[in-house]
C-alpha cells in the first residue's frame, strides 16, 4: 500500500469541549482545527503531536456511527488512519488480499482528505482508515 506514516488516531468523545483542557493544558497540544463533517454526522477537532495528528470525534446525531460506537464501547480510541498516496489504489490492493472494505471508493473526509475505511473483521479488530 505504500503507507508513508500514521496520519492520525481517531478518538470518540461525547463532547469535544470536555476534552480540550486535557489535550491543551495537560499535554500541551494546540487544537488547530474544529470542523463538522455533516454527511458523517460528526464534529472533529485536530491536534498535532509531531507528524501524527490526534482527531477527536464528537457525534452530531444520535444515529451517527460515532454515537453508536460510544453507546456500545464508551469513549476511546476509534480508529487508526494511515497516509497513502492513492486511496483508490490502496482499496484495490486490500480487496485483492481479501480485506473486507467498508468503503468501496474514496470519499471526502475532514480537512479535505480523501478517505476510506477497512473493516475491523479483516484488520485484527482495528478500524483502519486510509487517507490521501
């Protein structure tokens, strides 16, 4: 797949505002972007830790994927995202290796990235996101 680095680690939270003091005041990271991704029913907040980003994910609807995740598992690590040069090509490679895809084609994600997810049933129970 030609992964260049971990793009970000996604963390599901009930309310971003409740977690900002920890990331900013305790860890010393600065929140540099908060945005809503309406079609995913999520609000995101980003912090940089070296080359890797931390993404807080707050549900904006009770029927969002993040709300369901929190209801089932509680707040915590939701996914790991890897940077690839071509998400479509990476999906083709994964499918050829019998990896179950959540997304059959790239779609728009936060920060204007093209993204796609691989199903945790095929990735050792870790929801995996590919980003370009």
